[in-house]
């Protein structure tokens, strides 16, 4: 289940890059994709739990998480519009660093030397990947949006962390996703109206995959696996998502890895491995919504 989840997440980066470069407008794609996913989550959650109720104290967290998902999705689709899938995949490897730093700033975690050493390596790796972006077909705009994707995802992870102790991930998703979808639909309405839908079967297959696989199915697989093997082992698997995505980008999109990108990727991976020495960040809070 863990391997399947990581595979679905990784492939989503490649599929989204393909979608936004073969006729889909970024915001139209994100708006319609999330609309269908929200319907699936609501039906599934109601059949499973018969309730969407939360405590009043959690309303602010739901609103905050929804706003962060909105920002994350805007960064996600436009990062993959302006940068190669392999570049964004490598940058996504820096997400654990942002989660840890935010936890430290908010006073939620005490971080050891291993974490800070990993953070330094990861930061250097991100800088090297960014430096390489201009020569490999990825714009500076795409790189900045990729980093914004990491930042918003890290903040989202911490925003839902308290609710993970009280509600199922399905209930949280059923509430957070509609909140994030509303502003997404508002700013994306123009692109939705102007969007043509005369795609071939491969594009529609990719769209169906992007809804059912990385948005819906992974939630079931991920949290079932965590219940069986524990969060630490699950988090270890999740850290390899960026590198699996790079493999998919090379095989399916024809991306080429250049020396600087390889160096940056190795540094990010080394930082992740050092970060794993620090095991205080709670893995279940990293909800698989991409």
C-alpha cells in the first residue's frame, strides 16, 4: 500500500505536467479536478461516517487549511506549467524541511543537529536545482512557484495536525477541499468558461487518474498503511516520492537530467536521510492531497 501510494503521488506530477501542456488551462484543470474529487470524498465520507460535524474550535483550522490548499494548488499547476516535471519533483523533496522549520518557529518541536544539518544540505540542493533550471527548460517563475508549493504544503500539514487527533482524514478532506475549492473556482471561472474539451482519450484518461488516484485512492491506502506499519515507516516511503517522480518524468515525458540537477537531487536526498534521524514530525498529518 505504501509503495502504491508513493507511485500514485509521483505519477501525478508527471500527469499534471502533461495535462497543462496539452490543452488544459491550469486553473480550469485544477477547478474541475477538485470539483469531482470533492464529490467523491463527500459521498465516501458520508457512507462511512454519516457525519461531517466538527467542534467549533476547529472551524478556524478548517478555513486556514482550505486557504492553504487553494494556494498550494495554484502553485502546483502553474509550477508545472512553467517548469519541467523533473525540476518540480526534485524541489518537492524539500517539503520535510519546511515542515520542520515551521514546527520549530511555532514552538511545536525541538529539533536536533541532524535535522539542521539535513536542512542545510536540502537548502543547498534546492539552490543548485534552481540554478540549473535556466539551462534545462524550466523558468525562474516555475522554480519559485515550486518552492511556494513546498511552503504551502508544509503549512497545510501543520494546520491540520491538531484535527488529525480528532477526526478521520476523510472528514477533514470533505471539509477542507470545498473551502479551498471556492476561491479556486472564482479565479478559475474565466479559464473554465474558455476551456475547450475536445481532448483525445489519453488526456481524459489522465484527468480521471488525477482525480481518482492521487486525490482519492491514496487517502485510503496511506492511512490504512499507517495504521498497520506505523507513521515512521510510512514517512520513510513518502520521502522517496520526488525521486520516483523524476524517474517517471524521464521515462514518460522524455525529461533529461543534467549534471547540476543530479548534484542538487543528491544533496536533497542526503538532507532527507539526515532529516529522518529527527523523527518528531508526525507523519499522519501529511495528508495525501496533491
